[in-house]
């Protein structure tokens, strides 16, 4: 903050010639693809190495088993009875008076969730809902990778559906896309999608890595191999949270295979001079640096909306990036603790103002059935610890020194900025890394879990993006 104060005073006396110079400087950062050499802090490279890996304790065979097996989610009376017994033994601490969600998940509202979970939630019914779409598993790099594979509904004139992989993050799962799937599978204006929705290894029904080092680059390589195994040489990608980074890595590894990349989270990791100047001048001279009024509203006051808010919301990240197994032990043993830990994110990351509400605003956008179904995927598979380890693996070293961190992305990219997400990335900043942005949408509402919160808005934006990309190829 001390550095910002003198700079703010200095900008008030900038001469017109200097402002013009700054405008030219930031315009260079706003320009799209076509640059060669180094762009800001990003290198313009055609691709990053694909690499290889093996994540099982078993010895790697001479050739991998490439078979794809049908899979069905199952439950049992024993599993449900064990859950109910644990819910009945839940021990809660009373909340502070009128504290809302300021201290985390309110135990008063948690009691309601437990009661619903115990007496009204039907896991067998939700399993049947999850099995509505075809599930499969295949072994890649020693891991049995789970995925949902859906083909379009209705007929298309002389063509098949556009292959589209949907990638989730933490603490989500493949289930968060279920409300959006029928919107993507339906034939609309002769456009429909063939959707592949995998579980990240260590999440849900995919095997957890048994060796250290499994990061987004490894996940990206595995999913590229999955698409190749399914017979897709060209396809679209969509992701948020970890899914956005994995999808970006896939586009960096095999740009010729990725027809288009659509993201609803795209934070900037490398701060170059263009970003720094625009940040310092943007609140006073938005048009000069390429900010819209919406950017200004979502970014400023910057310290409050980005630094302080992120400090409040990332305590979990520090735990999971350092000692995930410690906290994970308790979560894996207590369904109530697990629900509180996961569902608190669906409150705060949906709308930061939910912290003031006694119920955290959870049921304003979500149903308890949908939320508890996601929790049950973690609970029944015992995957909360391995999902948390994904943070440790990705934050072991400096993210800025990784091969993908300083490489730009050149595939056609569509970006959907949801106003209640954790951070906002203006088009100017996004284009420092994503050099071929063909669409950038300021979404009217919605937060971090876009597919579950606003499935229609996200599906429509994906469609419009694909239409633009397909038109570019004609």
C-alpha cells in the first residue's frame, strides 16, 4: 500500500504526452495473437513437453491395458447404515451469537443439514440419477480413470456432436455438470456436443496416485491420452478451478488437438509491466489502460476485493498445500466434518456476502440434494485426502518456475467472467497469457461453481464460443 500512495499522487499530474505514451504501452498488451518472441512474462512457444508418468506402486508393464470398461456407481445398506450411525453421533459446538458464517460453517445451520441428510436425503435415489449417463473406466499411467461419456440427443444433419471435455475442480466433482449436460447434449441450431467428463485422479471414482508428484501437468497428459483412446484427434475443452489449469495445460501440450478452450476461471500468475501499469492507473483512467467500467467495478478497491478477500478465503489452501493428510484424517472419518468443510466453500465462493447470513445463503442457488450428492461422492470413495494432496503436489515448488507458467496459449479461447467468483481477470490481463481470445463474456450473475449455479448461462456461452470458432475455420 505504501508503494501505491505516491504513485496515486503522481498520476494526477501526468502530462498528456506521458499519458499518451502509457496508452501506447498498454495497447501493446491489449493486442491479440501474432506476436513473436517474448510476450510480457510469457514465452510464445508452440507447445510444452508432454512428458510421461506412472502413478501406481505396481511395476509398469511393457504395454498398457487400453481397454475401456463400463462402470456403475453402487451403494449398499451397510454403507448407508454406517453413514446414519455417524450422523447420529455428531457432536457440534454452539455458534457465537449472530455470527453467520464469519467463523466458518454455522453449527446451527449444520444441524439442519445433518437432519436432512439423516432423514430426507436418499443416496440410492441420487446414485440412480448419477447412473443416468454412461460411466466408464480405463487404465492410464497405472490409474483407473473414471469418466462420464454422453452422446448427443436428437439427430444432426450429416455430422456428429462436437467432442467436449468438461473438467471440474476442488471441492467439486463430475456431478456439478449434471444440470448442464442436457443443455449441451441437445441439438440446438444443428449444434450438439458429445461430452466427456472425467474425475481428476484422486477425486471421486478415479484412482488416487500412489506416488508423489501428480500435478496439473500429469492430469492434463492423462486426459489427453484419454481423448486419444476414445478416438478424438480434435476436441474442445471447458474448465473452472483446477479444471481451468488442467485444460490450459492440455492446450499448451497439444495445441493442434484442442479446437477451442473455454474457461470460467483464468487467474493471472505472472505480473508483467502491462498488468502493473493497468492496475495502478485503472481506477482513475480505465479507458486509457483498456479497462471497462465492469472491470473497474469488479477490481476496485483492489486491496479489499483481491488481497484481503483472498486472505480470508484461502486458509484451506495453505493447509492443503502443506500438510493435507493431517486435516484430511479428520474429514475422512467424519461425514459431518467433511460436509462442513466442503459446503462452506459453496457458500463463500458463490457470493462473498453470504458470510453475513445465518444459513450461508446455501439454498439460494443450490439444493441440499445436489450439495450432499457431491459430499457423498467424496465420502463413499474416501477421496477427500487424495483430493487435498493435489494442492501439495502443485505448490511444492514455485508455480512461476513451472514450464507451463511462462508459456502462452494460442488456441482459440473463450472466457466467461462470473461476477461473484473469487477474483476477476480483465480481458487485458487474460490476453497476456491467452493470445487468441475470440470471446470474453461478462456474465450477469454467478460465482465460482458456474456449472452448478448457472448451467444455462454457462452452456449458452460455451455454445456461442464454439459457433465463433467454427466460423473461423470456414
